[in-house]
C-alpha cells in the first residue's frame, strides 16, 4: 500500500488544529511536485517556523482565496513571483510584502556581477620594468606591423 504526500498532509491538518487568528507573520513559497508540470504552495509561520498549510496550486486566484482564510496577516514573506504578489494584493492589500533572503541575495549578486563586468576592462596591461622586456615588446610590435603590411 502506498501513501501519497497529500494523504499525510490531510491527516496532519485534521490532527493538529491551527488557530488562524493567531497567525500574523507568514512565508509563502512554491515547490514542484513534478518539475515543470505541477506546483504547489507552502505557508510557514515565521514566528514558530512550522508549516501552517499546503496548497496544491500556485495560481494567483487559488492563493488569494487561500490567504483570505487567514484574516490577521500583517507580514508576508515571498519570492519575486508575480502571481504571489497579485494574490497578496487581492487578499491582504494592507499587509507588508517582503522579499525572501535567498532571492534578495541572488538578485544582489547578479547586479554586482554586471556592475563589476562593466567596470573591469577586457584586458589588463602590465607595465614593462626591465630593459630586456621593453626590447622584446618593441620587437614583437614591429613583427606584428610587418605582418599587417604584407
């Protein structure tokens, strides 16, 4: 006999009663049940760090309906998902939306890489210090010029 994840979640929902009125700070994130095909959404209480609920969808309408069941939400941590933003705007327009740490760092690193790549020149010139190095440089530049003229 096989037991699916949803069966376990449904059992846990019936076993442990969560007082929806006490939950004010949550984190929502999506997860793949079948990558590139089926996704769900998980809600975690930030204060207790416990899973509050799991939804079998990440669609904005479904998430908005789901969030409306939690009337006292004040702070919602989320990733950069447009559908999550829309769902929160619909269900809790006065709630504070916060980007999660992982995605903030990811976006910061991406922006810093771009900025550094723009600042650093494509080639680095090393100054010639010895007379012998200067002579080799002059010889190589002269050979290059001769080849271009030929």
